[in-house]
């Protein structure tokens, strides 16, 4: 970030904090020495491997179930065979930080760098969980439960710790998403509300609703299986996690092909002369920028991307094309009709129902939408992004772009969602040269 008042943003600050935590843990570990080196080496290798084969899911979210499971197992272990797992929290933090850095460096070298703040999120999550569990709960509860063979209660405690750890990880991801697009000025304070954090956390959990239970289950299983099997528990437990990892790879590959198909379809209106060249692509980029600014979760961002690419598909049914394809310049009833036609076409595919809902909702002005049902935020984003590009097109003139924002502001609360208008203004301002 540039400018006199925007030198260090919150994500950079969180990264600095994570770096300081990892460095302090490493220094403390060097002073006291590694307690259980073999556990550190084995778990570290598995975590590094898991990060090296991390999957980039649609919507820009990174998923590393192998690394996350191994991290939870390393964190939760209290006995390795006949030997107590006495390694301290600083050992966990150092191993996780070093192994994660190695793994993401391998992926970065292959041209697949992680999301900004990914390493900080992993380090801070490990640090908080390690201090809370290994520094406090482990010595007070877990050994006693194991000694008295209270397996059910022990499993419940470990699962609860694993689940809370995953929630903390998602919460840090939400904070990074909320704070990422701006610095420490007023726009950040306006977006960092309890409602925004809560909505973002629910969205994160919905996005990871299939991976998170697997990680919690097998992370807990690693700690329990290590009691009789020691470190041999790790390869045994990782076998089913590898299946999940493989499934994620296949899902990501299929989604990439799916996305390419939708991108190709989005160009039909351009090629047929119904819309200005590049309109769908520009609307998509702007809508995604607004969506990220408003901390939409990964799954909703993906639906928004598809909707933005296909939002003008309804124009293909028109006998008289709209001049330049600019629906903002025609009667509201006709523009709504075009949007509804597009939603009907997309809904007939049978697999894009959420995308069709976005296309349908963007047909209605904000005031009319609030009178009927809760406002569909993605639809409001698409409506404003489409209007902006209809006014500006491919022009890069800052004055023209700011004039379009001012014109959209005039419809705040009537035509456009106030949250979206403010976000649009931030995004356009940040994009100025």
C-alpha cells in the first residue's frame, strides 16, 4: 500500500505478528532443546508434504487436509506408544511454521503461491491452540482420562479441541478477508463488524463443510491411535485422508473445466454483437473485487463469478439488440425482463440454480427487493457492477469512472444496495493509478 497514511495494513501486521511468534518459539526451542526429535521430524515431514500438495479450490480457497490433519494430530498427541508426548507448545509452533513454510515454498516454486496471509493464519492458529491445549489443558485433563480408560470422554475432549482449532483458523481467514482490501483507515472499521465477522465465519464453515469434519475426525484419531501405535499411527490414519485429498484434486480439475466452459459461453453475446467486447469479463472482475471487499465466502464468490459471466445471456432471445448491450440505458421493465430470461436459461441447466437465483435477484431494484424478501447480496453486487461497466465500458479515464460512481450513488437505497455502493467506491478508488 502506498500513501502517507496507508503504509502497514492489517494483513501485513498479522503476518508480522505471526513471524514474531514463530521466531520467538524457535529461539525458545533452541535454548531448551528439542524434546522429542523423532516426533518433530515425522510430523514435520507429513505437514510439509501436505502443504506441497495443497489444492486450490474454486473461489480462491486453499485446502490442505493432509497438512491440517497432521498438525492437529501433532498438537493433540499426549502419548507415543509407551512414552508420554511431553514436547512443549513452542516445539509444535516451530515445527508447524517451518514445515508449512517448506511446503508452500515448493508450491510457490511450481507457480502456485498461497493466498495472502495463509502462512500467518496457519502459524497463529497453531500457536493459539498449542498454548491453550499443551500449555494448560493437557496436563490437567487428558492424562487422567487416559489413565482411567474413559475413552469416550477423552475422544470428546480431543474432538472439541480439534473443532475449536478449526473454527479459530476459519475466523482468522475471515479477518484476513475483511481487512485485506484496505489499510487501517475508516473503510476497514466500517467493514469490521460483528455481523460481517459472523456472516464470514458461517460462509467459511459452509465452504469447508466436507473437509473440516474429515480433518477433525482423523486429527483426533491420530492422537488416539498414537497411544498404542506411536508414530506408526500417522501413516495408518493418513491413508483415508489421502483419498479425500485425491477427491479434492478431481473436484478442482472438474471445476476448472466447468469454469472454462462458462467463460466460453460468456463470449457468445460479444461475438453475436449483443454486448460490448469484454463486457462480461470486466463485470466479472469488478463484481469479484466487490465480493472480496465485502468478505463473501469462497463458494458464494464462485457463484457470483459464474453469474457475472452469464448475466447477459438473456439478450440472445431479443429480436432487437440493445444498443451496446447497455441494459442500464433502457427501461427498467425491459432490463428486468432480460435478466429474468437469462435466469430461466441458466436454471434449465439443472446444475446452476444458485447462479440463476443471483441473475433473477439482480433484475430487481434494491428497494423492491427489500419489500419482498431479504436482499440477495450477490445479486446486488452484480446489479451495481453491471451498471458501472455499462456507463464506463473499457475506458480508463479516472474522471469518467468517478462520475459513474457518483451517478450510482444517486440511486443508493432505491436502485442499489448501500453496502455495495460504498464497496464499489472503495474498489474504484483503490484501482486508480
